[in-house]
C-alpha cells in the first residue's frame, strides 16, 4: 500500500510539473535591464491556455504605473489599438501529447507581428520559459512566479470573471 501511495504521489508530482504549473501570475523582466517590466496572468479556458497582461511597472521597474482596473497604454500595433492591459497577448496555447509544453501564438503589441510560441515550466530554474519563434529562430524569456498576495488589488483577476480576449489580428 505504501508503494502504491508513493507511486501515485510521484506520478502526480511529475504531471504537476508540466503545463498545469503555468496558471497564475508571472513577473516579466525587461530583456535589457532585467528589471520588472510587467505582470501577466496565465489561465486556462476550455483546455486552451492564455496569458493576459494585468500590470505595468514604470521605467525604473520599482513602481506600478498601470493596472488592468485602470488601463491607459494602447497596443499600437494591433487592429483597433485596444488597451494593452486586459489583452491576451499569448493565446491558443494547447498542451502537447506529453503535457510538458504548451504551443500556440504570441503577438507583439507594438507592431502586431504574431509568432509561434512555446511555454513550459523549468523545474531546475524554477521559472516559466516563454519562447517566441519565427521559422527556426527563437528567443527564450524567463518569468518568475508571483503569489497573488503580492499583486495589487487593481491587477488581480478572478477566474470566474475571465473570458478569453485574444487580439484582433490584421
């Protein structure tokens, strides 16, 4: 019985290390300075995963400049120029067969370009890897998990209220 329980626990922890670890809030660092730039919220709806921008930091990375409850910055490169906060900039992510990665699309809100996207949780680095790809070229970004208690009330999302909001593409 103990072996069975151990095996179930071990197998369950392996499964939890895959795509099921992506839900929640993630800190996105600036590529050049590594300072906090924004926070995204990953969620699942109908077996498909999305990432919504919920918070922006000022240029120093020290202060919150904008939240999803009071969005101001526009996604200039996207049709209709919607607000950046509240936009699902990563969308249509579906698990691969082994459920260790998600594959879908990511849009650059500045120019509207859409790229292939892969997302997975790296247990060794304890971070989310978000990879944007164009043909064979790609770039990995590493995002750190943030507990909901560290997210300002104006940037929090409740799953019961959320509906997918992918960008209108050109």
